């Protein structure tokens, strides 16, 4: 079997007495798109931050391309993150920079090319997400939320990353725009050929963009499988979340 692009084993993380992750195990194959689902506060973002190196797990192993990435120096971590693109939940665009500089920010900050070449790359990436070249000179405040998401996606793929992380990509969007963003994510992943990890509580989005879905509950992955298999899952936790039912073990835990 080929080595996973990303591998988590027994990843645990607590903040004081609050145990958020209690032993996350997950393999993500090269070129695969995996979506981690779960309710608010279940540790989806913490898992993502641990993989990115923004948080250090209390225990467990995280490997990228077979290399252990926990405990790396800042310089070593930066080398790893050069192959990573990120679409943030709120877009996280720089208000003071025009769209093209937002898209090319990684290229320029790492001095991978000059400004003229960076602008050309940015315009090409904007075209990949369905935005016209003229928008390159616009400011983020002039764009709709949906367009800002597209710009964020263009920035995520500007460096042709091997791994792309998507943080709640459809949050705050109406159903039509959300579906458009989902289609763009699928299209971009196929074009770039990247390994993708998304976190979401939106089941429609998870089914659309994921080759596989993994559910996080009480700090662990309690189910993982193909999107077409999750609706028929009999596990009460998975069944309740997927179908949005009020009554069930997740509700009982909140009351307790």
C-alpha cells in the first residue's frame, strides 16, 4: 500500500482540563479529498491547526509524506508548509492590498518571483476560479462574499500546493453560492492534483467535495467512509448528526 500523504496516529490535545482531541487516527492518501465533519466544538479546527503546526499535540504522531512533523523547528516547519495552501473560513483577505496581491501574497512573501510574474500568476489563478482579469486591481471591500471566497481559493492554489486545507468553505454563503464554491473546489482539486483536507458541518458540502468523510466525536474519529455510505450508517451518533435530529446521544451529551 502506498504511504499516506498525511497520517495521524493517537493525536491528543487538551486546553487545561478540557480534552478536545483524545486520540485521532486518520490516513489521507495522495490526491485524496477528505472532509472531517462534526458539531461545533468537537475539535475539527484543532485537528487542522495541529497538522499545520499552529498547535502542538500533547501526544501522538502526525506525518506528512512519511516524515514526523511534530516538534519541528520553525525553519523545518516552514519548509513543510511551503507545499500547503489554505482557504480560510472568512476569506482572510488583506483589506489594504488589491486582489492580485492577495492572491500572490505567498509568492511575494517567499520571494519566489518578481512582482510582474507574480501578477501574471495571480491573474491565471483568478481565471481558474472564474474571475475576470480586471478584478485583479479591485480591493477586497469591493467584492461580494462569494467573490472573496473565490479570491481566497485562488490564493490557496497560487503556489501549486501539494496539500490544500479548506476551513468551513461554505460558511455564510447562500445555497446557490455554496454549491458554486463546492463545484470550484472539486474542479480546482482535480486540476491541481492536490491532496485536500476540509473541515465542515455542512453535509451537502461534505458529500460534494469529499472522496471520503470522517466524523469527529468526543475527540476521536468515530466513522470514516465514502459519502454514499454515510446516510445508511446505523451508528446513532453518525445517524443523528447526518440527519440533523434533535434527539440522540449528541443531544444527551449537551444536556449532561
